[in-house]
C-alpha cells in the first residue's frame, strides 16, 4: 500500500505547468520531461530517423521551450506548441545535415509522371485480405519513409503534426506556395502508393 | 454495370471540369477556394463518380497518414536521465 502511494505521480495539468515554467521553476521542466518527453522524442525520431540526432533535437527543444515559454500565449494547446518547437528543432538539425539540398518545381499536372518516387515493397499488389490497423500503419509509415526529402518532412509536419502552411514555410525557409506544392505532390504520391489499401474504404 | 458506362460517358463530356478538379484539389480539400468555385466543384463531384473517388481517396490518404503515424517511440531511460541532469545543471 505504502509502495503504491510512494510511486504514484501527481500529474500537474498543462496550465499549471506553463505557469510554473513562466515563473522559471526548473522542477517544472523535469515534470515536463517526465510527462511529455517520450512524445517529444517521438516527434524528433519521426523527423530525423536517427537516434543520436533525435537526442540532440530533444535537448535543443527543451532549451527552446525554456527560453520561449514567455511567448506562449495559450492560443493553441501547450502540447501542440511543444511539438511544433520540437519539429522546428528537428528541421534545424536536418538543415544542418543538408537534407534539403534541392528544390522542386511548383506546377503540378494532372498526371503522375512527375510525382515523387516512393520505394515501398508490395504496395502494387492489392492485399488479399483486410489489413489490421497495425499492418496498415506499417504500410503508411513505410510509404512516408519511402518519400524523398523534402516531401517526407513536409507531409509529416502538415498531416501528422498538423503545423500550418505558414509555420512550415517559416521552419523550412521556403515560400508558402512551395510548401503547398510539396505537400500536394507528397499526398498524390502517397495516395498512389496506398491505393490498394484505401480504395475499399471510400 | 450500365450505370458505370453512363458515368464514364458523363465524365468524358465534362473533361474540362474534371481537369479543374485536379487543378483545384489541394485548395478544395484545404477549404481555401472562393465560395463560387467551391460550390461549382462540389456540384461536379455529385455528377462525376471518378472525380468523387479521386477526391475521397486523396482525403482518406491525409486522414490515414495522420491516424497511423502518431509518434510512438519511447524515450530511452538513459536519455531521460541525461536530460534531467542537463535541466538541473545547464538551464
């Protein structure tokens, strides 16, 4: 009984956490790490796909959260704001590693000859049975990971992390039309790759 | 079967509208089209099953990516320890 009481963690809600961070309470940062660290790490891993980079990204994100908390005005959920800070830190890391060396044309035609290439095994053949949610998840993640940069990161930031076009443009240092073009191309390429799994669901 | 053939020919008659769907798809799905264009495109989708399937699978791709790709990596305990020390000593 005592043991269970001793290990019980009282989880502060995010409003209280934000208040404590704004009061420069370092213990609040430790609580943040305990409550949200895995999600921050997950965002960092998803974008960098590299454990060492992801570890550095989480540390950079924590520094940015600590330094910029006074600018958080509560217009979005605190968790969304933290994830955006982390995604931005991950992008900085990718940029340092020169993952965004080339740009892409803005025009997208109605055919798919110019779509980004996706290397996904076995997506051409229609599945002979309904996939479980986990199996579908594996196929979707493989398709996204099969996208070349900058399409992969763009679709992750927009459709998974739900960052706005303006935020993505600022983070990736490109124009909003360029973000829209990349995102549209990425979605069309993913749609094509995932069609065997999607067509029976519409 | 017959309905499918009818729909196919209806789509052939409306090729310019179908091309518009490809051109306007992104802004249509993002809700960025002016009302008049949005209404016109919605009307076309009611008449054109091929375009409707195209738009619906595009939307479903977005939804599926969102639902299936939420990060699920657990932070390694040694990294958590390292970051806790960093917070205590460096912030």
